[in-house]
C-alpha cells in the first residue's frame, strides 16, 4: 500500500541515555500534522490517546482540513531512529530539554520502536539542527 513503511532491518535495542542520544539519528518527516480532539477516530490518524476529556489524535494536516478540524498549529515530526527500549531512560529529557533551551515547543510520542518529537512546522529546520548537534555531542 502506498505510504506504508516497508520492512525495516532490526537494530539493537538501546537503554542508556547517552547511547540513545548518540544513536538517535533524527530524521525529519516531510508530512505536516495537527493534534486534534472532538472528532471521531479518523482513519488517517497516526496516533491516538484517550484522555478523560476525550480522544486526542495526531492527524496529517490535509486529512484534518478535509474533516473540517482545527489546523491552526501545523507540526512536523522528527523521528528518532534509535531503537529505544521502553524501559530506557533519558532520551525524552535530553531532546525536550535541548529544544526547550532554544524555546522550541516539543510534544514527544514514544512508540514501540522509536520516539517521535513533534515541533511547530515553522521551527522544523532549527529543531532538526539542534538535535543533530546534540547527537554529535553525545558521540564525542
């Protein structure tokens, strides 16, 4: 199916903070996304979470526009390619901290294989450069 990821080679699972940051290999996703609530579950959603206040979803921008949803804050996703362990520690803090120091908003989503940083689209290039520099520093 177009747009679906193909098979990905297995990578070692990393648990320690410095090793996760050193191996994160941040990759910018070209798609734009929005966080929405108050809509039924959308087929195009890449993530969802049920909160007490309702269903939150991360949806491609165009799908949200087609559904008539609020698209006021387009975000981009930076995929951290390291295969971080679910019981690993420190990656979220390092990434969110580096972006916060640069006054860039960051919404982290952890999935089974990778962590994903969602940042405002206007800050995408700067955020990616900051994370690449953070990785280089951790490798040093």
